[in-house]
C-alpha cells in the first residue's frame, strides 16, 4: 500500500515538484563536506590535480544532488559544466547550486551533452578536467564518454568514480553485470586506442574515509602524465 501511495504521489506531483520537495524535506542531502563520497583522500587528490594542471574548465557527468559539484565550484572560480539525467535530481541540484555563477547545470543524457559541448565549442580550448560519475544502472555511458572526450580533447584529464583499484579490494566499485563492471578490462580498448596512462589511489582504503569508493585517473598528454606522476596520492598502473 505504501508503495502504491508513493507511485500515485509521484504521478500527481511530477519530477520537478518532487525535486523541490526533496530539497526542503531532506536537509541532510544538501549538507556540505560530503563531496566525492565523503572521501577525504579523494578530495585531496582532486585539489592536487587542480593545483598542478590549472584547467580552464571542469565538466561533471552525474550531478546527482550536487554535493561534489558544490565542492568543486567553491574552491575554483573557473567554469563548471554539469549534467544530470534524472529530472528530480536535477531540480534538487538546481536549487542547491543557485548561488554559484560559474556553474552551468543541464538535464539530459551525458553523451548528448558532451557532444553538444564539443560541437558548439563552448568549452575553452585549453585543459579541461572531466569528472565522470553518470554510471547508474543498465545504460552505462562511460565508454562513450571516454571516447567523446579523448577523440577531441587529447589534453583532457579524466577522473572516473566508482572504479576498481587493482591492488586494493577495500575500495568499492560498480558492477552492472557482464561487460559492465568498472574494472580495467572495461576501459582496456580505449586505453590502447588513445594510449592513455592510468593512475589509481596510492593510499590504502583502510586510511580513506566515507564510502571508500575507488577511482581511476586517465590522461594522454605527456605534460599531464608527468605532473600526475609527481602526486604522491596517486600510483600509476602498471608501475
């Protein structure tokens, strides 16, 4: 009965109204300080990469409730483009992030949004930092996202959330079934095609906080690879 009531309310109110209600009903969902799965080491990795690379813009796929988006926008004034597929989450994030003038928030498919950004040349021509976190369920856009990025932006830096760390099973990762697990085999064809370097967290998962989700950083540009090798919090694979 409870489930049926929820379905009826969802149909009556619509995704936009539900997103607005979520924002005011669940203040814990917009609490600050929980960016990157509330992982302190991951936050440090991001800041280190930001300080070393000096990107001209940030692009995030998978805004969700805007927690990580808010963190990124609060520490750098550069343009931040973020896309969320679910309209309900988009509305929540739109309200949360309304005070930031450097954020462009979009609702839609991450692949379509990346194509639009590349096609219209709205992104600056220099280095762009991409944070990919739009994987959720049967439709896994990750491979297409990587293809779209490195086929047109060889000087990109890409961080992928929820990815397996080869030497540390304490870090969690997403697995959506056959050929849809976020492991090295999934990205291997793209790594070979674009000659990408791979970097993973060097800090043991036992020393991480929060959800302890793994990640991988991908790069093609030799200068970017060089400074990634200088960040102690990252470890190249293979060593």
